[in-house]
């Protein structure tokens, strides 16, 4: 399982109404660090599919969501639980650092 794309039409169902914690990756096609972290997120999504869903939102195609969640720099990651943002992580990081940031949701 890898991170899947969501958009404004599917965000409520995929993220806000999800039973599991959801990591939302706010990214853009032109963003080098976003592309660099993408395979790491796919690995985490596969390894922790039972505890955490990972979805991607292209900020260029979904500007209302980017504005609503105050995305001013990308890549930006927000963890949602029960429809609420419970953690924010900014910037591309190596896998061990991202897993440390997500430890409360994947361990």
C-alpha cells in the first residue's frame, strides 16, 4: 500500500471521517523535497497500514485545503485523528526522523 491522492471532493471521507490516524502530505509537483520524501512516505504507509493511513494533497490543485490548514511551506505533513489536526511536521526528513515524529501513531 502506498500513499494515495485525495482532493477537496474526497478529503472529508478519506481524512476527517477516517477511523485511523491519517497523515496528510501537502505537496506540489514542482517541489524537489516533496518528491524526495514521497518514497519514504510510501514505505511508512506500507509498513504501518494497520495503524496509519497516508494521503497526499497537491496544493496547486487544492488551494482551498492548503489555505484552510495554513500551509505556507511544503512539504508539510499534518496528522489527523477524529477529524482534528493533532500534529504538524514541516519539511522533508529522512525516514528515521519521520518515524520518530510519527511514533505516537505507528507504534
